[in-house]
C-alpha cells in the first residue's frame, strides 16, 4: 500500500499531531512509529481513537518534550518505560519504548527489555496487530510489516506470531475471538487448534480474575457481542472459567435488551449515574448460584455483584405484580432494587407491556416522590418512634402515592385515623 494513500485516510488534525511527533523524534535522533490498533483500523478504514506510539529509544523523554509544547497532562510509568500524554484538546497518546518480552511462566506478566521496532512487533499478539507506520518525516506513512499483517488483513485472518502465544498470554484467547467477531475474520485453523490445546491444558486457570473480567468488559459492548459469546462457547471458555457457567440461550435478545435499557436510561435517568456495563453483564450472567462463584473468580466489584444478584431475584418480585397493582405496592416491591436491574427488566424479552410500564413509572416518578410528612412531623405530634410509628408513616406515604391524599393537611387527617386504630 502506498504511503500517500495511507496518509490520505488520516484526518488532517490527527495527521498534524503525528507529523509533529515524527518531526520532534527525528530532531532528537529517535525513530517513532504509530502501532497496533490504530494502524490496523486505518488500513481497514475504521475509526479508532487509540493512539499508541512506539519509540526506538527513550519514549518518556519524547513524551515529556511534547508535553512542554502542547501542555495538557502527562502520566509517566518509569518502570514500564511508558508515558501517556493527554493534550488539552482531549487527544490521548500512549508512548512506549520499543521492547522485547519474555514470559517467565504461562499466564504471568512478561519480563521486558528494550529493543527495536521489529522486536516490538514480533512480541505482539496477532499479525494484524503487529503493523507499524513510520512517523519520521522522510518515511512517514511507510508500513513496517515483518509478520505479513497486511496480507492477513486483506484475507481476513487472525494469526498468532508463534505457537506458544496463547500459553504465554491466555488473554489472547479472548482477543482472537473478539477480533474475529468484530471484523468478520477467521482465526486460522492452526491457531484454533492451539486455542483448544491451551484451554485443554487449563491456561485459563493461570490468569487473574481481573484480567478475564477486563477482556469480557471489552467484548460485551461490541456490536457483534452475541457472535463473540457463541464462539467463546464453542471453545468451552465459560465452562473453563467456572464449571456450570453457560451463557443464556437467548443471549442475543438479552444483549438487545441491554442496549435498549442503556438508551432508555440515557433519555429518562439523566440525573442518575447508571452503571452501563452492568446492563450487559446482566445479559450474560443470570443464574443466581453461578453468579456467586463467578463473581469471586472474576473479582467483580461490589456494585456489579449487587446488581447481578438483585437482578437474579427480581423475576420473583415482578411475579407478585399484576395489572391492577397500586402504585404504593409497586414502590414497596421495587424500592430496594438497583436502577440498572430495573431498567434492564423494562427491556427484557417477554416482559409484559403493563409490567414494563409499571417499572418505568417507578423509575421516573414513584422513586422520586417525597413524603408529605416525615418522622419529625410525628414527633411534633408527641408520637414516639417505633414499629407503629414507621407503619403509620408508610401508610400515609402509600395513600399519597396512590393519589388518595394531595396535601400535608390531608396527610395529617389520615394519620389521625391510623393513630386511632
Ligand atoms: N497487544 C498484544 N497482546 C495483548 C494485548 C495487546 O500483543 N495481550 C498489543 C497488540 O499489538 C495491540 C496493542 O498491544 O494492537 C494495543 O493493545 P490494545 O489497546 O488492547 O488493542 P488495540 O488493538 O489497540 O485496540 P482494540 O483491541 O480495542 O481494537
């Protein structure tokens, strides 16, 4: 591919930034390259806002020089030889020194030594991700392709660079399937075999829950998530993470529901911070007993775990509602459930319309209702806090929710009646 053609695909603002990086690298005697996903997606004519720059030499030094020019923010990890520069226009660029990697044992994080751009490309996961584009002025736009990545991009193939790739880094099992699903590519036969072999050897037991969780978090928002999840099942990945974990048969429909719930929440729950990722997790992980084990294995955070557990219970709670349920009953049944679990239920396949309408009413209206009277009002009436006190407050609030009273005065009247009984 001609470099002019590649460069013409880069939006002018971004090209100007890349040229500036290359220019400064050149002035300081360094070679700089755009690498990985950015180059891959440029060649596939797909958007990608990830900027990874590999420098032969001191990447942090280059990032610091650019920081002086551009301002913004810089975050340096000296131990890893990396720096992340966020420009004031929001553009984020990761700088890393070209490196070689060796894996001390399967699944462990690699040992790192500095190397050349070719070393750096050869340590990567797949040929389609092992492409670099030069940024130095004389060669800007030229591809470095030492593993036939361009050929594989053109033929639509996912190919590792060596036979131990999935053993060294089992997160690549997830990544291979994610790219396959996203681009409609095919994992080459030999790598499919390596994947089955690695899984059979138990490599998934060697990586932390957090790393698996991160990979699943990257899969769930993909448009082709249903296809990716099915493919993971073909490789028996879920069962190998936890025996008994099987994605629901209607995951496709549930994934749609998650998306609809996210859209609905964007429109109707604007003041709440809705944990969007949890909506997709609810599509994937639904069985109460499995949730308990998987949450430990994947170190799911408390908030997500709570949402998943609540969602698994919510079905029984919704079964108690009927078309005729009063607003106060809806409030009482739903009030302890997280908004994410409720939003998901609205969009869930086979949810009766009347039930979805009641949940919507709860989320947008009932949930926000303020009681006309509160505990302080009761104390002023010389009532002593206790179980009866709480019951009276709830009964008054229920009458309010059901539209039987509208004012504080009416609330006191009704309270008087409760107190007499
Ligand atoms: N990489 C790798 N092995 C991994 C993770 C990453 O070799 N286990 C390399 C790949 O070359 C990849 C690059 O690091 O292209 C950046 O990783 P990441 O940001 O995870 O992937 P991208 O390809 O940039 O983006 P995405 O997967 O989101 O499209």
